């Protein structure tokens, strides 16, 4: 897999370990990334590019198949996004999804108009032709619809594969040219049989082989890192999360002592985590870690600050300052390693394609990454071995190279840590209270066996006090909010329906064991409208 050493890359490149790939041309759909993930689940490499990607670039990439994503536009609107019409003559199978199907129909001479009745949510798919694309998809399987436009008549050479009660042309095909379209979204979990359809396209129509495997990635990544780094030194900011920990393991396997891991203790970690992390890496994993104690510096930056965005910015800025000072002390280093993942590359890409190549252009690394957005004058060469992977793929890589489950399956934890789980001003007293409450939450969730069933489970401290009574005496203390949610990817989430007995145990322990708390409440807000974190 080709690694990037400049930040950020200006063009996409096919991974060397896997000559087979499926390209997703993105028309602005919220599901484009999900399509790519679903294809990866078939062990075939996929990549998201702009709908403006040129025919020349597609020929250079030589994908086994192309998927046109959905999008918010109507194909008949002036200026609606369109792909290069030459795509239909490449001899490569194409699958259009929702808006992508409508683009295909319109460009090939069919008709698309505003539907008299839109279709949103679940719909039963009535299959007319169960061959090719719809093989193994059950008749009347539920699919997820989200469209206000519909195909009115098909282009020459196309035939109907399936319909719904409200959509006469729900799936279509030109079998001779291997052009297919579906009006629904097979990539979402609500579409039963959607993954079977995707597998049909990937394996039977595009004739791909399942070569995108964890072992193949690790082998190639190690080879690429060694070739890039040579005898130079690499610096990695270790956070203890799955991304930076997996990257540390991968780099250490590739270059050994040429890697220096730096852990900056900003004072907003959970109780005992900094000490445990450093001990784990040094004694169990035998990977040296430079421990930097900077709690007082970070706390000084947020004294009196109540605005969450100001908190984040000040913490991020201080992280940069500490990182820069310590890297100069420990250096010199030629390379800086970051745990950038593929969703970050997609989400931080400019919406406008490159004028020459037609590709999405990645314009920045998100500030929430390992080093918080580094100043340009650090002069490191950037190495990002995980930048082609999704989170679930990183977890698989971590497992395969020996990372323990306690890190691989660790629940997400925000970069600013407990600083954004204390609403309002951060004080030493409030930090200590929240750390103790958070520890009880973790202990009881683990004891209940529910840790891996929940996306996140944590405590939030509110900057108010309420009256209570303890031991026949009046109290005036803080409330703790419990936030337990379930989710697939963090984009949406629902509050967890955990047993009342578990909530009771957590609440009783917090009130009895954490000095300064006399009330515990449970947040039952989904995302949306709320967010998972409170700040």
C-alpha cells in the first residue's frame, strides 16, 4: 500500500498490495463512505473519489468496477453534478445508487422527473428478474428508500429488475454492458439483503477476488515503512487509543528502536490511565515511551474558561507547544507518524475536485488527530500508514499484530478528555470528582459484561448544585449525568436501554463513594438531536 510522506497527498494511488479495486464516485451523499466500508467488508479494496474524476484517471487506476453514489441534487436541475459520459464506454461494470442511477439513466437517454409521491424509509422490493445483481436477494426484502425523483422511462438496452409499490423502476440493468442501477440504498443496515447485492456486484459482476486482507496489509505496510524511513528516526504522539496504539505496534515491528513514542499527560485522562498506559507499553510491549508530565500547564490554560470551543482550542494550542518543545529536546526526527484514518481523509477533502486530475483534494488533517494540528515550521515529513483504513480495519490490524483487547476494543475517548465532560469551568476539585465517578461507571459496566455492547458509557459533571439529604444532614452538591449510548459508527446514536439494576448500582456507588455528589441522572437523548458528548 502506497504510504504518503508529504502532507497531505494531492492525488489518490492504487495500493500496490491489491491491484483490484472498486471506485466510488461521490456526488455528495452522506452514505459514500458507508458504500466504501461495505465493499471493504467483502475483502475488496475501495476508494472514494470526486464525481469529477476524469476518464484518464479512471483508466490509470484501472478499477474492476465503479459505483456512482447518491446525492442531494436533482439531475434535471441546472448545474447538477454529472460524471464524464465517457464512463459508459470504459467497459467497466457500473452500479448507480439512487442519484447515481438517475445520472446513468439521464445521460444514456432515459427520463427522470419529480415523483408524484416521494419514497422515504423502508419499502418492500418486488423482484422481476432475480439474476445477476439480485441473485440471493429475497423477493419482498425490505430496502431503504430516500428519493423525491423517479425514473420515468429506461434508456435503450435497459430492462427492469425490481420495483416497489411506489417506485416502478427500483432496480434496472443493461446486462450486455454491465450497467446497473438501484433507486434504494443497499449500503445501509436497514436494507435487508443489501450486502448480498453488493457482493453480487463485487464478486459476480466485477469478478473481484477477496485480496484486501489484514495480513496482506500488515506485510505490505511494514515493507513500505522500512523502505521510506531507512535508517531515520520517527516520532509518534501516543494517546493510548486504538489508532495511535496500533500505529505504534506497526512502526515498532517495522523499524524497532528508530521509533520514539511520546505520551503527553495533560491532566484530563481517566483515573490511573496515564500510569497504566506507560507501564503497559514499557513493560509488557517493550516499546519505549517518553512520558511528559504537563498537567499544570494545561490546567492553567483553561482556568476560568467556560466556552467548550475555547477549551478545545486552548488545549489544542498547548498540546502543540508542549509537543514542539519536547520533540526538539528528544530529536532530531525526520518523520512524524500520525494515525490518520480514511474517513479523516474523506471528510477533510475539499469539495472541489482538482482542476487537472478531477480528484478530491485533501486540504488538511483534522485538528483532533494525534498531535492536534502541528505548525508548519516543525519540518517533519509525515508518515501515515493507516490513512487508507477504516476504524474497524484498524482494530483488525491491531489484533493481528498483538494489541490486547483492552486497547483494540476500547470505547472512544475525546482528545480533550475529561475537560469536555465537565460542563463549564474546569477545576482540580471537579476533575477529581469526575475521575472517581467515571471509574465507578467503568467498573460496573465491565462487571455487568456490557462494555462491548455499548458504543460509549461515561459520566458528565454539571456545574450546578442541588439540595440533598445524607445522614440526616442537608447537602448541597453536584449532579452526575450518566451517558450510555449504542451506535454503529458514532454518526448516529441511541441511548442504551440498560437494566435498571445496573443504573441503580452505579448511582448508589457514586453517591456513596464520591465526595461532592448527591444526585445521579440518566441522559435519554438520541443523536440527533443531541450529540454523544455534552461539549
